[in-house]
């Protein structure tokens, strides 16, 4: 089956610093990747959709200048949380879609970000 | 995409069948029913999906009512490892972005 990995699995950073999270599709090429955020005891909320080689589409209320998304290759998308604050502490999850399987979406294991 | 309604939590005895209901009364003809689950602190895992007919795979069975306004996910022999939040999602076949909208889900607790 299709595998999506994320790195790091957990990260602790100080307020004001930036953190980069990587999402990789290991055995397929992902033309589209999605980034979700999940706060404790809440459901996943879509942050943005990224298509390889083009700018990401952000959901309403998500600051594109704060959450920088780069999808430079068919197997890698990155999410950079800039000038992180404690309220950005959350579980960040990516998912990927393969062009030959448009109805399936494969999720990464998630990255737990803690901003102190 | 149509909205779904699920009970917030359910318990199931280990070894018994777990039947998780989902209401999607506003579903339209070209919308699929998807089920994902999320074990604590992990990413969601795809379980099964269907359009009209009942579906079965190695993980579960999906029963969709004839009017398609509700469905039931069946885990035939629940184990402790099936404890998770189960999400029922309705998604249009025309959803070019293929994004999934997660609701509250059902927190299934499998007890020994």
C-alpha cells in the first residue's frame, strides 16, 4: 500500500522560532498533498492543499504567511510554521493523493509540535 | 459535500461485532461514503468506501441503506487495537480537490 512519512514525529521549539515539517510519499508520486491540523480532542481541520509546482491553496482563516507550504517535487511537501507561538502547538498531519488513485488519500503519522 | 452525523462514542466488547452508524440524509447521487479511523496520536487510516452497494474488505464491511441516507460500518470481531475514533465522510466524485472534511467521528472503545 501507499506510504506517507512525516519528519519529525515530534518537535519542541521556542516561541518566535520557525519549524519545518516534511511530508514524503515513499512509494508513489503525489500530485496533491494536504495539510491538516488537529488540536487535542478535536477533529482534523484542513489547512491547505498543495499541488506540485504551484502555490498552495489555503483554507479560510489560515495565514499563508505564517504557514509556508512548499511542494517542490512529486514526493515531498514541507510546512514551515514561522514565528511559532504557543497557540500553534498542535498535531500536524499531511496526506497525499496519487494521480492514478484519485479516490484514495493516504495520511502520514503526524507531527506533534509544542511551542514553549 | 454532504454533512454526516455520528454518535460521539460507543463501547464494544472484545471479540464482538462493532456496528458504527452514520447518518448522511442530504447525500446526493454522486457522493461516496468513506470511513477512516484514527488511533490515538496517529494519522487517519483508510478503512473502506462505497457508493450504493455494500462493500467488504479485510478490515470491515460497509452497509449502505437503499435510500443512501445512512450507513453502518461493521468490524466483525473487534479487538483492543480497534479502539480509535472512526470518521464517516461523504465526498463527491466531482470533488476535484479530493479534500476530506472530517466531522466529530465516533470514539469506539473496545473493552476486554
